C-alpha cells in the first residue's frame, strides 16, 4: 500500500529521511533546517514523505509562496512594465502558490523517489494528492486559496518529461525558462593555472586585466564568527545586487547566511572581498557532492566596475571548483553572457505550471511568466582555444 505524510517542520521528519541515497545536499535536513530558520517572509516549506508498505520510498519539498508585490518588483523595475505587471499579478497571481522544489535556488532540488520501489507515475500521482490536501489545509488554516501550482526546474533530458499524460491530465503546461549556466571542469585541469592556460589570447588578456584591477582587494574566507559579526554588511551587499534584479519573487531573511553556515558548516563557504579593511563584496558556495553550487553574492555597485568585482568572483569560483576536484560548478541562471566568458555553458531548463481558476487565467499566467522570467537573446562567448 502506498500512502503519504505531510510535515510542516524539519523536526517532524522521520529518521529515515537522511538515509535515502540522495546525492543532493538541498534535500538533506541540515540545509532544510537552515532554510526553515531563515526563509524569506513570503515562503514556507512543507515536506512530503511517500511510503510503500511503511518504507520511505520518496520525498518532496513543496513551498508555499505568498506573492507580495513590493518583493516581486524592485527599485530598478521598468516603470511601464511594473505598472502592467502589478495589474496582472494583482488579478492573476496575487495570493498563494505551491511550488514543488526550492524557489530560492536554480535546479531541481525538490523531488526524489526510489525507482525500484515506486514508479515515477505512481510517485507523481501521490505528489498530486498531497498538493490537493495541502491546498485544502492552507485554505482552512489561513483562509488563502492556492492560485498557482508549479514544478521547477528540469533539464531537457530529465525523465519527468516522459510523463506527458500526467501533466496533461493535471492541466500543467510546460514552459522554458532561462538556462542554467554550468561550468564543466576538464579532466586535465588540476590547478588553476591549467584552466587559465586554456584561454585564447583575447580571454587570457581579459583574465589578466581583471586580476590586475582587483590587486588591491584582499580576499578572505569567513568563518562562522566572521559571518555573524559581518551579518549586517553581508545582507546590505546582497540587497545591492538583489534590488538591481528588477523582478524577484522573494527577499532573503537577514539571518540567512549565518543559519546556513551554522547548519552546513564546511559545506557552506563564504568569501569576503575587502578594500582598506572594509567589506565591499562577497560570494557563497555550497559543496554538493561532486558539484559546486554557487549561491548568493553581493558587492558595492559604486566600485564594481573599477575593480571588476563580479568577474573576479566568477574566476575565483571556477578556480575553487578546479582546485578542489569538482566535476561541475553550477553558476545558475542570469548574467549568461559574462558567465559564458569564463567557460560556463547554457543548459535549457523547464517548469510545469498552472493556474487553478480557468483557461483565461492560465493564458494570462503565461504572459506573467514570460515577463517575470523572459528568455533573453544573448551572445554566448567562447573563451577557450580551439
């Protein structure tokens, strides 16, 4: 017999949760606990456990997202589209959404099932039942209707796309979103110099220029005490970059970086950039088995160009991945062109989405998704020797 249980806190999860053979730190309880302690104000996580004859055979993370207009649209949002977007969201999206996955990080970090114990079709059907029950619970407990249901993020070759019958029956449509930029580490790159030597003349010169401009920047890994002391400065720098995004669906909790460092310890890396003793930038990394996941970063906009802070961070993250033996560095979406200039390649990603009201609402929802996450035209760079 297959059945499910829903949990609203990590402390409630069964002990077998972390014993599942999952090579994804984002589905393990230390990360989930950190997220629970420091989620954005508009995001709450629920945890699904799927059982077959009392054996845990699958799990899922489902996030309830409350759409706050001031969080979605930032200071840099285009004024005309901001007005139109607010009008659309207030009528179509305003309310609650249930997202299968982690809205705060690019990639499929929301589902797992043991294919030897349960088929994907059966797993998805149980997941759908759980979403229905969770929707009813939220309606009765918070008096909020779930307007949107979504599954995120899947690569083109992921098996989930085989289940077209399931998605059609549940009226979930497939939409392409911005690609995930992934840096594949070559087998002959052992030290950073191997990577640098593979650049063609143009990009080798660009690398040298970036490093020269940042010569006066002191770089330092921050331990948990540093993260706690510098928590306010880290958050301010994060906001500088986040507010410049134009459209976003959440804002981090000010305590987020400290909680991640507290729970993940050495699996969460924070590196600070200092100029004359002042913190002017930082980036974070999550060690996820053989993959290195880039996480949130921040910097002072006023000096970003002068010291090429962002480009230097990209180089530093790539070099960290090479030196520490990772197969890939996941650079996530956004800023595709500059990420391709250091060697990352685009991999298309897809989401499944539906509005729970009617066909017209779903049609308008497609426009909202297109506006909030447009597929931008951009020129891929090719930095390596042919």
